[in-house]
C-alpha cells in the first residue's frame, strides 16, 4: 500500500480515501443547492432488487440513490408513502396494501396522470436480473401484462377518465397479475416506461448499464438501449469505487443539463484529488492540504460563476439550437429506426453522414425531429441545426437563422450566409453539432447540374459534427451517404393504431375491427392516417363510417384529395395524400419517361406481388433496370427478395390514377395496359401454371376494375377463364367465359372462329360446373356451325364433336353419344 495513502486514511477523520473525497465533494455540491431548486427536475430510479434469478447489482443502484439524496436531488421512490390506504385502500390486507402503495408511487412514471405530477426524468438501471424479468414476462403467464396496462391507459385518455377511476382500473390489472409466477413491481415500471416513451415528446428516460453484455440488451425496448453510461459489471469482474464515482458525474451531467459546467468543475476536482493520492511519496498532511485546497478552490470558483450569472450548461462552447416548431405532439412509435439512428450517429463512431429516405408522407421529418429532441435532452454538448432543403431559398433562410443564433460574421461582403455557416461549423470553435438537412428531394439543387453548384458544397465537415439528410429518393440518399442509408417504411399495425388513437377525439375508434381494416386500407401511412383523423374529428365521423365512405375508388379519391390544416408540416406543403406525390410523378416524367410507363402499368395491377416478367419491355435489360431503379429510388415500388416480384403502395396507385385522370390519359393508358396484359398472359396449360397463377390476380383486377373498350379485354377473360378451369375454380371460370361469350355474340358473326372458340370453352366450363343441359345446347350450336364451315377432318370440328358426345353421355343421351362417336370413327 502507498505510504501516503495509508497516512491519509489514518489521519483524516472518517476518511476512506477515494470514497471520502467523493462524499466531501457531494457535500459541497449540496451546499450550492443546485439540484433542489424550483426548476430542478424530479427524478425516479427504476431498478431490480437482488434475487435468485440473476445479478441485479442492486448495491450499485442503492449507492446511486444515496448519492443523489446526498446532493439533495428531488428523488421520488416506489416506496414513497402517499396515503393510498386512506384515499383508496379501505379493506386491503397488509400485502395488498404494500402493492397498492407501490403502484400509487409508480404513477408518476406515466406521462400525463391526472392529479399526480409526472416525474421529469427516469434513471433506468439495466441489469441481468431486470433483463430476465423482462424476457420471462414476454413468454410466461405475464405475457399480456404490458399490453393490458397500455390499453387501460389509452382508454382513460380517450374518455378523460378521472384519476381515481384510472387508478382503480390499473389496480385491477395489477391485482390480476400480481399472483402470477415471475411478477415483480419493476415490470409495472417497465410497462409505464413503454407508455411514457410512446406518449411523451421528451420521455426523459436515462438508461445506465450495471452489468451484462450489449447483446443481451438487444432484447430490451429502445428506451433501454440508448446510453453511454456503462458500469459493465459482469461475473468475475468487479467495479472500482473510482469508476463508479466518475460515472456518477456523467449521470449528473445527463440529469442536469444546465448545470454541466459546475458538475465538470467538481469532476475535475475529484480527478485531481484522486491523482494526488498516486503522487510521489510525500507526507499525508501535505496530501490532505492539497486535497482540501483543491476542493475549496473549486467551491469558490463555482460560487463566483453562479454569482456572475454564467450559464452553467456550457463546457468548452455554448450549445445552440435552431429547430423548427413543427413537432408532432402526437408522435408515436418508430423506436427501431430511432434507435438505429442513435447508434450509428452517436454510439458507434465513424458515421459522420447518414441519410433517411422513404415514401412521401411516411414521416421522415417527424422522425428527424424526434431524434433532434432526444439529442437535445440527452446529449447536452451537441448543438442542433435544422436546414430544410425544399428550395435554395429555404436552405439559405435556415443558414441566416443559424448565423443569427451563433452571432458569427462574414469574412467579406461577398461571402454568402451558406458559406459562413459552412466555414464556422467546419472549425473547432463550433464544438459538437448535429445538422439535419430535411426534404432534400431535388438532385440538381443538392449536387449541382454542371452549370451551377449544389447545396452539398455548403455542407460543413468537422470531426465534432454529424449530418443527417432526409429524402424521398434512394439515389439522393446513397449519393450523399453512400452505404450509411436507412429506409423508413410505413408503420407497423400496432404503431399505426396507436397514432390514430392519439389523433382522434372522444370515442371515434371504438369499433376495433373497423379501425384495423381502415388502417390497412390507408396502408399504415402516417400522412394518410393524419388526413383521415382530421376529417373524422372535423365531422364527428367514427372509423366505421369513414371506412364505408372510402369503399369505392371515387370515395377514396375524394377523401384522399382533401386538404386539411397541419401544423406539423412546412407552410405551403401539400397535406393531402394524393397531392403529396404529384411533384414526384412530374419529376419522373421529365427525367425518365420509361419509368412512368412502368408506373402507369403497375398502377392498374394489384398492389402486391407484381411479376417482373409481366411488365412492359423497354427494349433492353439496362433500360428496365434503370426504370425500376428510379421507381425503387422514389420508394414507389419495393423489390421482393430475388428481384422478380414487386410491391406497390395502393395509395400510390390511386394517386397515380388520379394524376392520369387530371392529365386526360386514363382511357388510353387503360387500353394500352390491357393490350399488353393480353400479349403476355399465357394460355392455361398445366405445365406453365406457375406463370399464369402469378399473373391471374392482376389480370382479373384489371378487367374487373378498369373499363377498357378494346377486344383484348375479352381475350384476357377467355384466357383467365381457361386458367380458372384448369385450376379447379369452375364457378369463376364460368363467370369469365360467360362475359367473354356475351361480348363476342354482340360483336362477331355467328360463324366467327373466335366466337365459336369462346362458346366451346364456355360449354366445357358448364359441364364441369354440372350445368350439363346448357353445355349440350351450346355444343350442339358450335358443332352445327363448324360442320357448315369446316372440313369433316378439321381438328376444331372433331374436338367439338368429341366434347358434345361426352356431354350427351353426361346428360344420359346414350344413343346420340354412340351415334356421334361412331361417326367420328369413320373419319
């Protein structure tokens, strides 16, 4: 043992080296009264207690609680008595009373509980034991516990339930599951945190990792994974007091963003004092004097800073924020994509640029805003700047606002504000920053067109800075960030349902089945959900009625074309779903007419599983790849694995058809599409069944839903009918062939070969459907006509006579059947 360290412990009253230095510093922080002011955030610490299930490291959690209390933090607890027995607990036994006391205290974790102030920030202590509790709850008798608590909360918010009623409803759910094996009150807290994460714009959840591996916590919700505070105490590896002390300072800086400088002063003081213990051999008294002098000097400095009114949220440079006020307060979901963005930009180094792309209306701007909010709350040293790239003017205006916020000056009168921002953010003086370039949808404006430079030249580059770009187009995303791109798709059904509940007033979505079907019709697209909710709220229309109103294409088109006020989108932007994509259609038409030809064809197909081989041929594989790549880049179509099938948003199909209608191209496009479909649709032979089975739903949808006044429509009906017959779908075969025959009988002469062929095929279908007499009647007519116009050895005549003989047999007309078969034997 170092001699001076031994002397230090022996001669400083109550000293225990590093622990005593740390406690002394905490006492000085307490004297400054930093963490118990009116503006100080209230805190709640969630942790799992020790058990036989695993390592909880509750001793570390308890130390954190003790240290927070020592600095007079406003700390709530799940053990805080709140008088629940008096208010609601009459008739409860001792154990039930304890559970209800805990539940009463846990209510402060919810984002908006009536009559209970929501706690400002939550420290989530992640451990192996907590992970085991959480994982077990997903598979055992507790598997529905989280969802039931969430549903109870959402019902209360929709009906404005009083707190007492909400508490009673929650208590029933807790009582129901409290007797299950594996129940622990921390699961209630995890459920409340899930609600908090989904419903709060700033949930304020700060996870710290006590032990376990990073892979283990992949199974945790997103709010439990985004952290840079790792104690990382695993089996066989203990932690040091000094290590815990340093991480506690880091936690304080996350909790008290506006006190960062003061906390850093004391953190540096601690490091200096601890280093003095490791210094050269000297007397313990000298070390003690050095430590006391260092702490005293730090205390004076901090008091002087506070007295001078220096903003304590700054460290080496002041943090700045230029973020638009278009935040969607009803935002929900998207945890997975947000977590991936956080990991790539802030926790896994080496990603200075990232791009988020996706279909217009899928919610890219709101995801970017959520990321900015999270960074502002959790990473206080990072400045955030927002620059919409809707036009050069919007980007330049954003740069003007950044210049004003940063109080920076041009180096010359000729320097543009865009160059001023680029120059400053590229310097060390700018510190750490996040720049979000939103709605970068114009390739030429972003990268230049050969005659003028693009906005990209004004993007800053710095070791301390990262840039996130959002765009509708994959090509722009990859051109900017290479492989560091993420695609934002439509919401998953649970996210979409939660968003709709948050947007609707009162009880407009009580019909769960209708709500689920409506969301499916809206393809779980956030913009479409917002538009539908705005209409339902304005007109007091429930989801079931809205679903009825958009059953027809005309009704759906009318609803999706309706503009509505939306404060979460840029002023002047189209809010109607149908209008959102029109600019994209026009750009594709200008840059890639071949891609428009493919898009027009696909807009009349079924939305899912469109075979590549069915698409119009553009003349070469290169042209095909280019056109499909353009549509994929706009996120209008999605390639399935293997690249031979495509999916397309049904709302994009509708918008495309509306655009063609406005352009006056609908009739000609439907006719062209029908002709192409007829040319590629195969005959119904068993050996090529895989092909025609893939084509069938698209061909049927085309002829059933889109009127084309061309004979190819009926050629398709005939081919489809034969395929249905081969596939054993007899009723559907009859329906198609009857429509085909009806048209041919009205337009072709009685002895027309195509008319006779269709009648023959319908007769075969009639017989397969058990309509033998109708089959006999139709075949007799076909045989009669063919005998008049065809040689007796003609294959078509022989085939119809053979099939008529079979129909006679099926109808019990044995003599006629035998007579006809004998006649054929003599030919």
